[in-house]
C-alpha cells in the first residue's frame, strides 16, 4: 500500500498533462500512486494516461464512459485508491519535485496538512499564497478559508487528507464550481487534527479558457447553489462562522447574479439572497456598511428583473 495517492480528474487536458505527470514521476519521495481518471475527453488525454501507465505502474488509469463532472470523478478516484493519505491535483498544474518529501517529513498523524502554492496566469504574471497566519482550531480554519485573503483557501490541491476522513465526507456529485469549498467546510466541521506548513509545493495555472470561465451563466448558477449549501450548513454554527459564510455567499450573489440571464433562475437566487440578508440582520452579522451594500444590490437586481 503506497503512502500517498494522488487523484487527478482529467478532461481535455492533453496540452498540460505531460508536465503534470512528469512532476509526479520526478518526485524525490517515491512511495506514491497516481489515480488518473479521464472524464470522457475528446482530445488525446486518455492516450497520454495509458502511455504513462505503461511506463510506470504507479500510474493507474480509469476512463469514464460518459462525462460525469469533477466531483463524481474525484469520488471514483477515492473509491479506487489505496494510499494512507490523499492529494488532489488538477491535470494542468504541477508539483515541486520535493513536494511529497517535504509533506512526509512534516506529517505527524494529522488528519489534514495544508501547504503553500503559486498561481500562474496566462499573461505570465504570478501570485503566491497570502501570508501564513496562526490558526488555533477548526473554527478559525473555516473562517480563514472563507476570507478573501486566505492562506488556507477553499482549494483541495494545497492539502493532504488522511484517507479515513472520506468515510464521513465525499464530494457533492451535483457540484462542479466551489465544490472544494463545500467539501472542506464539511470536513473541518468534523473538528479534525490539522497542521499548516509554510512551503510552496503546488503550482496552479489560472487559464482564461478553463472550465471555470466558460458559460458564465452555468458557472454562476452552480457556484451560487454550492455556496448557498454552505450557508445552510453553517446556520447553526458559531456566529463568526455564520458571518464569514453569509458574507461569502452574498458577495458572490452581487458579482454573479448579473451573469444569469434566465429570469426564473435569477429570481430564485434573489429569494435566497433575501433570505441570507434577513439572516444577517437577525443575528447582527457584518457591519452596517456591508449590510447596506448587500441590500442595495438586492433591490437593484430586483428592479431590473
């Protein structure tokens, strides 16, 4: 049984996939397996996966007969991996060559290890993770995850998870935008043992033509549904967690409802936005400036509906 399983969902990633897989082959720590799941790609991604599997048996290739989406694909990877610890990698990203070695040296039976990352953009600019801040417990971890300037972030690719955690929590099959935020929220609410290390081990590419930038209406609808689920999950939690999650949902409503052209869908999210605003008022969450800001946009969208 390998120590690490790296789960990589793949959809039309042929252009970047070799760089991703080479970064895993070149790891200085060798006790790993990589679960490659092709989600019905129309390019040569599956062929590339099979080629790597033939070269190195630590690469294990699966193929979805129909396009299932990233959450279903990751859950399939979880069902077929055998490592003690799980990492998730996007097929267009890559690891630093000593990532697994550094992770292994810093693991002391924690449920989750969180590490730093770099973000690369199409215009060749770069961005590193925000500065590391001391975090004492899972409540602070959740609040930090929901904040704009967050070292923790809602991403799953800058974290290592103990496999046993997935007996309690899996990815929401219906979600493909912000699905990692919902997953991490459910996980951190379990009061897990965690550790944060200040090493930049993952390199994330932000592409303007990625799935998260295509069909803005579908993206907006799915993302808002997922964040509303997070809001519902935190309604009976600590006040600061309520506030952080409500703020994240309302902020996304302000930025994304304008991308929804279907009047029925827009009305649906306006009702959810209204519910959240009343919730914020009831518990005196956020400051007056923020409450006024969200109320203004609610009535603005209501008028133009």
